[in-house]
C-alpha cells in the first residue's frame, strides 16, 4: 500500500520588483517600497526615467494602528515601522504617477533629504519635520515652518497631547 500524495503548500505569490524594491498597487497607482538606505537611489533612477515633478512629500504616524502590518498594505518583506515617509512623483510626458513609501523607525526617525534631486521639496520636508519630527538628513534649512521655533513637540504625532492652546488676539490685553 502506498502513501497518499500530500499536496505541497502553495508558494506565496511573487512580489514584483522595480529598481530592486517591492511594488504594490493602490487604486491603480504604482507604489514602491524602498528601504531608507535605497530611497535616494530609487528616486534618482525614477527622475532619470522621466519622473521630474515631485508632487508631495509627507509623513504618516501609524502609532495607533495596533498591528500595523495587518491594517496597512505592505509587501511581506517590508517591516512596518511607526513612521512612514510618502513621496509622490509624476511623469508629465507619460501622464503617470508613482508613490514611494519608506518605513522610518521611531527609534531613529530620519531619512535622506531629496533636496539635491528635487529642490522644490524643501518646504514639504520642513513640514514633515515640523509636524511629525522626521529628520531629513542633508536638508539645507531643516527648521520649523508652521510652528513657532520654540514650540516643544510635533503636533501631528499620535502621542502628542491634545490640549488647549490659548488664542492670542493682536492688540488684546494678555
């Protein structure tokens, strides 16, 4: 009597790669997931391919997402971190957009600045720094852009205390 044939477990589906980074789809948009170390390299390669317009650079805080890996779509090989830097690029000739999502750990919230590739991202990186505390290494003027210079903390972080801020009117007695 022979042993019954047991089906081998199905192999996980192959994750497509672009410039050596995992790629996913979000409502028809291509999303690349480079590591922090490869971020600049991938952006330069995309710029060489015609993605000459930087549409946006922002940060996201996933602190309150609980099991962040289950609630946000990430490729299997990408480890979810508390912060994510999201960059949107556009190729005007081909009328295409591409998004990059870079995982940034809470213990070391920094990523390289894109200023040398896209000087127009200067204010966007300052805003992400100001409101989330993500540092952009190599940025020419990484100072607050929305909050006063002496402001303590980063108000869009999920652990930032929601408090009352007194309104100060010009010319009113304080």
